[in-house]
C-alpha cells in the first residue's frame, strides 16, 4: 500500500476531565473514605499532621479560619443564654495530688495522662499532669468563689487544649493526642431541679451548634456503664458519618449532681442559712465538629462548606481575553468592593494562572459560590454564578445580583443541611429481631434500634456477638429530663433476655 493511500491511524485524544490533577489523586470518597478524609485535610490547607509527634498537627491558615468561625458560633450561643456563660481560662498544669483527689475521674483517664516530672534539669517534688480534662483544675478555684446562694447559678466555660495519650491508631481531628479545640462548660446550681433545667439548656445549645454546621445528629443517653466518671448520667450527641456509617461522638452533656462538689468542698449558704453542696453540670465539644463538616459535606471534588463556617463565601474569577484584560479587571475590582461593602466574605482571584486551575482550587476548598465576569458578561451587564453544592451556572443581571447572592447563600446553607439529614436518617434502622440488627451493623449499614432491658450483662452478651459493636444508649424520645412526656412502647421484649420492656436502645459501631 502506497503512502498516499495508506490510512492514518487516528491519534488517541485524552478524555477531558472536570477535575484538577490534585482532585484526580484524591481517593474515592465512597470506597476509601479514611484516605479521602486525610487527603482533603492536607490538600485543602485545613490541618497538616506531618508534625513530628503522633496525634498532633498544625492548623493551617484556611483551616484556622474555619475553626475560628466554628468557635464564633459556640461563643455567641454560650455568651447569650438568658443567664450568660462566662468564658474563663484555667492553667494547663495540674499538681498530682490535686488531680488524684477525684478518684473516679482519675480512673477514667489514668492510662491517658501525660506527666511533667522535671523543671529544666531539676526533678519536681510534685509531678504535674497535662490536663486530660479540667474538673480537677477548675473546682478548687470555684470553691473559693462560691459562698452564698446569691453567687448561683455560676455558668462558666473555657476553650483550651487537652492532652490524652491515645494508644490506639490516631485519626486526624477524630482521635488525637492533643485536642486543640476543646470547649468545656461547667455550671453550678442551688438545686437538683436547677441542674436538670441546665441540662435542657445545654441540649438546646448543642442542637443550635450542629444545626448551624448543617451536621445531623442523634441525642442519646449513654448506658450507666458508659457514663462519664462521677456523673449521674451522660447525654451524647452522635453523628453517623457517611461512607463508614459509624457513630462519631461529637459532644457530651453530664449531670454531675453533687459528686464533685462534695469532693472539692464547693459549698454555699442557702437562703435559710444552712450549708449545702452545689449541684453541677458540664458539657464538652471538640474539633470533631469540624471533622463532621468535612465528612458530611464533601465529595470527590473536595469540600462543600456551609456558608456559616466558610472563610470565603464568594470568590470572583475574572475571565480574561486578549486586549480586554484591563476592562475586565476594573469591573471585577469594582464588583469586589461592592460585595465587600455589603458585608460578604469575598475574594478576588488575581493570580496569574488559568481560569480552570482557579476553579479547581476554590472547588477543592469548598467555597460556596463562584462568580465569573468576562467581556460578554460586561456587555450584558450580568454576572455568571456557580454554586459549589450543585452543578450548573446561572446568569444574573448586575442590578439584581446582591439580593440574589444573599438568598443563594441561605439556600446553600439549608440545602446542605437538608441533604445531609436525609442521608443520615436513612442510616437508622429499627427492628425487634436481634439477628437482623447484628447483620445490619455487621454490613456497616448504620445504627440500629432494638428493644432492650438496660442490663449490663445483657448488653455484654450482645456486644460479644460482633467485633466493634457498642451500646450507644437510650434515644432522647424516652428521656424525661428532655421531654415533659416520654414515649413508652407496648408489647416489645428485650432482644436478649425477652423481658417485657418499654424502650428501644441504639447499638452500632463507633469511632
């Protein structure tokens, strides 16, 4: 066959991708969530765990801004309760004898404590622990402050670092040795009834926090064998993380009764002149809330940040063409100033790189809205708007754009929350059949509710059936402390011992 008549072999054309090189290297979120999660934290400049100490990381600029927004939500809610919580800051170091004073707390943390034994080269007379939790640091001071019923209620909180020697595999933001963002509130009251009322307020605060993050949750009273050491009872906020379908404990609320006040001698003079010990609550929440934001709102392209915590709500990307650059940049600068003046958190991307790379950069970081402005948009007096959470582009007249963008941010916030809650609800299954329940958990389908008697021996027998299975506790609809009327089931029997019962309990795997 001659060269003239020979057919040319067509060149293989590389398939176009809607992802950047970095996005293409992300592990698949469905099949490899753990690796995807770790990679997103690193690639999106949230936190870098390459620090030379296991379980410790460095908050980078973008992640620190998310963290700051997260804390602003908490502080705003705590500072503005009818009787405000007062933010304080207690020492990091706790003398050994002071720490050992509360035996129940020590029993819960004794294997996790870091000890300081030297000051420079000099051995210390008394060892100092790095706080794993702050009860033993706070309560000796509070005992000096409270004298009368007129000093009550006292409601305090601090946001500080906690240190726990985590012997298991560490996980960024989820299981670490230095908890860098731990909010713990501690409150002090005259009566048992006041204490219960404070528990209800704490639950509402936590609902508002997680609703603001668009993170769905379950409210559950922990079993008595899994209650915070020294507490009368513990209520937990769990979120079932997508793709793994395991429960992540995001926050806990403890009714401490008078346990700690008797240990640390926190007494007050009552209205009738007698002496009594205060009643206490405490409630804590950590950076696991940020882990939940990443998990619930991410995809294979990167983050999807709710506007409430997004460091940047809107990014403006100029679409530049030859001989039109100056005109486009002027309009973009003017529009940037306009949005800034209206109070939007906005960034104008003026970097010298392709528009595609800019798109990928901000998509990976979860910026809720991208605004594009090019020569054609200027001619038509419009902007092009792309939202991160759904596909598609809309063209909006310039004079309508401010109101449109404001409404769009609200819609994105609600949409992310609604879709996350819908997926979360699908991971909760109720059955009276124990075999069916264990099979559901074994296949990592989510959390199961089963009829249960509440006895620890029965729970142990069921937990032995499956590695990693855990009793999370009693759903909030059965808790009198949270409801004026509690639901009672009829004609159901414990899944193990077959005694008649009136409640379902939640079981599943957890982090």
